[in-house]
C-alpha cells in the first residue's frame, strides 16, 4: 500500500528543498561573479541557476497558495496586513 504524505510533511519537504536550492543558487552566483570560470563552466552554472530559480519560484507559489487557503474564510479570501517589528 502506498503511503501518502500529510500536508505538513509535504510543506516541510518543500521548505527543505527550497532552502537547499536557494543555497546552491547563492553558490552559483558567487562562482559566476568571481569571473574565474571558463566560458563552458559559466554557461553550465548559468543553466543550473535558471533551473534552480524556477524550482524556487514554484516552491514560493505553492507556499503562497497554501497561505491563501489557510486564510480563506467562508469561501472568501480575506487578506490581513503583514506587520513587522519595524512598524
């Protein structure tokens, strides 16, 4: 019998995947900015960076959708202001 993941478990996995992808993306940017790579290596890193960026964007869209679902009340979306410590 196949096991299904709970929403919380899936969200945790997505968060870890997002953090891992973001960390790798930051490393790629550092290498590209150093200018010490060959053109071929730089192109490979750039291609990988595009893939990681798309992966991160998808994870953020999924998180945003989940937040919207959690904030939905009585079939209507209610947005609440985001307050930071700076205000």
